[in-house]
């Protein structure tokens, strides 16, 4: 009986430390993971504070941002899927209109250089404006959003707490959202523990074999511990780009037709379906694509052309399974279930 | 040091000093003043009037209903070539045809001198186009001053916005619409439609003097040049141009729509 009580007490203690329970520790801003490169975002121009983070989080979850108050950022960017939209090839926005592209994960945004599948937004602060103004997402104007916030006593108090003034400006509105997104750092997967030599970093032999394969076959694009080189490439998914021309729509440079962002692979097990069109449902389907499904087109990435003229990346069944075993080590359960970020 | 070197040094200094005195501040002109630049939109030799029918270089009749453009990065060039670069952040203007006050821009704290040359950019430079939101105030604030002049999906400012009606358009209400932007990208390149305009005063320079009224560059801005050179723009062929490769042709056209008609000195 004594032992049972002790075990229960210990369990209760563990539960208190569970990342799903609210944290009562003093607020800590974003911490730079040791295995990451230097961030692209200049945090000194927008230091993250608890009040700024709380305001950004409230805005992220508030449907008031959309024209008819039916859609929030979080509707298509859900915390437990690394802020992507699980099971949705493309998302449904306002008036049940569908977008053209799969909702990207919102994680490690401080390291982003250009955002969205086409890289149309070069600064984190400006990212929310895209969704706010998109006619198939929130279909609102930034001016109207500011008007609504200015009339809301709760928001006025939160702006005062975050910025020392009740005055709602474009910059403060967007900076608070940046402060929320700045905190969404995922760097505690088993892989991270492995590379940092921490406990919890014991990887299976399959995962280790997969890591070696990954480094030779995948890291040409999914490079660094961010698992992306932030470039735009045509990965041979399609040979007709009339529906979506990708980076070209932003750059107007013919070499960019059919190129899309190289997405990070962090938490990739939680962000299905895959690719810009969201049509590949599993990691197996993704690797099958690279092994045997790559299509020829003028802008196909050179890394997908083999010296013998074949297309794609040679992978046998064992290699695919090992790479997937490795990709599973990129899942950061602590991030996916972090109570600070969930609604 | 022997005497030769002293003399040589003195002579050399004099050679340096003499041309230095010949910048815009010669003859004892000192202090600071202001300059005004008026963007006077015109068509067919008269002030542009919205709704009035004109004919473009393709022979199509048209009328205008909107003509707005960003002016930035102003440089004043004195008679002997010295350049005064106006502080960039005080120098972003959105000239709207329907708001005449917005089309007279003022540059303050200009070193006194005689300025015969004027340079400016049509559009918003790439550094500003990727700057943090705190640096986007006034006409650069996406929610207020830049409302309607900012693309959120391809984050950047619309440098030149031209709209109107023409029977050649073949669209609903015969509407035509040209929204020209694209600053060249920052980390990854894009089409670059930024245009720097360099103009020279036809006769007397703008004489900036401390404590005196600001001289006034009076620019004529021929709206029909948008359709004329170097590329004849047919509304029938291109009733709407936004972010597209063809936008480069229109940017090339508006790059030569500005001339200094005259300078007022008071």
C-alpha cells in the first residue's frame, strides 16, 4: 500500500512535468538549438516577451481575423501536426473554398528565408498578410483586421501589455504573430538528441543505416539540421504546370516554372499528406515517387538526373524502409504536444 | 621636411581644395534648404483628366481612372556633379493622381547649392521591400498607407498602378488594368522592374538657399508614354498585366515618361 501511494505520488509528479500540462515556470523566449545554423530573422528588432507571445497566440487562434469570422490561422495549422493540416491535400478556407497547395508546417520559422511553397514572402513579419488577404483563405483586409482589434477591449489590454500602448498598429499586430511563431521551434526529436549526444538519442540500426542513405541520397536538398536548403526545385512530381507554376508565379523567371520550396522534413511523420499538391499520402508513396515516379520536364532538378540518363534516385525496398526509419527519428513529440502552443 | 616637400604639399592641397570648392556650395553658399518636386501628370499636351478620351500609340481610344506610383530614393545632382542623396527613410512617396498634394514631394535639409540634376526611383527598393514591419510606415504600411498598393502573396509594393477603360480592352466594362511591381527578390531572384530615372533641368538649376523658399522642379509626366516607347502597348493584346514577364515592357515604357519641364526659383 505504501508502495502504491509512492508510485502514485511519483506518477503525479511526472504528470506535472508532462509537456501537456500548463507550464508555471517563468517565461523563456526562443532558445537557439545548438545544432541549428544562425537564424534568418532578426530577433533583436522584435524581442519575444510573454505578453507579446500571448497576444500572438490569441490572434493565431482567433477567427475574428477572417472576413466573416469563421476561419483562424489554427484551422489549417494545427499544433499536433507541427501546425500543418493533417489529412487535407489542400485546405478549405472561407466559404469552403479550396486552396491550390498543401498547408505547410509552421515550425522553425526563424530560419525561413522565403515563405510559402513559392517563396512569395521574404520576411516572417509579412507572412500572415498573405492568408488574411487570400480570397480562398480569410478574404479580409489588414485594415479591417486592425479596426476589429481596435474596438476590442481585451485586445487593447493585450496590446498595452505587450507593447506598452493600446494603440493597434500594423507593425505591432504582425510582430506579435511573429513572436508566437518565433517560439515554434522543433529541435528535440530523437535525431536531435543523437546529434547533440544527449540521452534519448539512441537510434535503431535501421534508422542509423537510413541516416547514412539519407546523407548521400536526400541531403542534397534536405540539408543542414533544418532538413531544407531553402531552395526552390522541380522534383519531378508533374510534367504539366498549367494548374500551378510554382516559384515562377512569383519570380516570373522561366527557369522557375514548376519549382517549389524544398520543405523541411522535421516532424514529417505528422505532416501527411505530402508535396505542394498534397497528393502523396504516405512516406512510402514519397520514396516510391523518388525511386520510380519522377517525370521529365525542362526544369527538372539536376540532382534527379542520373549519369545513365535515368530519372530519380535509385532506391531498393530495404533502403526505402531504412530511410523511413530515419525520417521517423525527426518526430519531436515534445513540440507536437507542447501545451504552450496548443489552443 | 625640406622646403620642396612643403611647397609640393601645399600645391597638392590647393589642387585638391580648388575642385572641392566648385561643388554646389561655391561662392560662399552655406547652410541648408528644401526642394520641391511636382509630378504633373499630362496627356496630349494638357493636364491629365480622368474620364477624358485620349488615343494611345496603338491608335486605341482610352480614358484613365487611376494613375498612382511610388517615388523613392531621391538624389539631387549639383551643377558640377556633386550628388546629394536624400536620407532614404524620409523619401518614400506615393503619388496619386487624384490627390494633387501627394504629387508635390518635398526634400528638406538639402545642402545649399545649385542643382541641375534629379534622380529618383519608381517603386520601392529591394532592401525596403524585405524590411521588418516596423520600418514600413506611412505610405509603406500594408494596412493603411499602402493599402491597395501591396501584394501580400508576392510580398512587395505595386510600383505603378494604371487603370482605365478602352473599347479595345474587350473585357467587362472595357476595363484595363496594369499593376506593375517586382523588386528583384532578395535571397532568390525575381524579375526586377525597379526603374531609376535620371533627369536634367532644361535651363536654370534649382537654387537651394538657406532661409529661402524651396525651389521647385516641375516635372511633366506623360501618361500616354506608358503605351508608347520603347514598346507599343496594345490594350487589345494586353488588357490586364500584373506580375507577368510582360510587366517588364510596361516598366520600360514608364521609365521615360518623366521630364523636367522647368524649375521655379523664387
